[in-house]
């Protein structure tokens, strides 16, 4: 399997959250109060899965390796756009969580930010994923030999293995416990 295989499977899971977010937007637009559990669960999905696990492999492994290649101006420009979109997604999730906290403090103006953030995430990801799937991933693989692709796939798997420990180390840390460094 090519290293873009797991990335594309991850896209299929990330896509699943989009209609759920759109439903929450429709509920909010109809004047219903925000579903706090939904917001917190979605933010965790975006932070831990879409950003840390998925964008993490793209940025820390694939894009880093591409930076060492002589990229065409077109591919270089798409890669910059993709990194910019990752950054927008990160900022938007932060804004969503901040607005959720403000809402819990009874600051009703935060409702607009909650709706805007959810709306932006539901707009951003489908286009971002389509760009990677259709315009970037396959040509990106052309820069690597079979051996390099196999090595990248192994790096992806190693990266994924560390994610569950990172997540729960973070939880222990936030609960006041001492995180453990795994060998
Ligand atoms: Fe991406
Ligand atoms: Fe992606």
C-alpha cells in the first residue's frame, strides 16, 4: 500500500463528521441552545484525530519529506495552501472551544461564534480533502521511490502507535498526574 492509502481512509472518517456538524448548525439557526457535549466531542475529534493524528502525519512526515524534493511550483503552491488550511482549522477549533466556555459563562453573544466556527469547519474540510485526494496526493507520490514510500508508510504506522499514549498522557497531565515518556 502507498502511504497515501491510510491518509485517504482517514479522510473518509473525517468526512463523517460534516453532516453531523451541519445538523448542529441547523439546530442553532432554529434558535435551539447549543449541544455542549456535541461541541466538546467534535472539538476533540478535530484536535486529536483530524489535526494531531491526520494533519500530523501529513505535515510532520509527508510534507517534510516533500520539502527535501525539488517540487514543481504548482505542487509547492498547493502544499502551502494545504498547510494554511490546517492552520485555519486549528484556529477555528480553538475559537469554537473559547466560545463554548463563554456560552457557559452566560455570554450570549458567543452563540454567533459557535455557529460561525461550526459552519467554517463544515465548509473547510470537504474542499481541503478533495484538494488532497484529487490534486495532490497522487502526484506527490511520484517524487518518491518505492523504498521511500515503504519507509514513509512505516513512519506513519509508528506515528499512529504513539497517538493513543499521547492523548491519554495529556489527559493525565490535565488531571494533575505525571505524564509518562514511552520508549
Ligand atoms: Fe490536510
Ligand atoms: Fe488530509
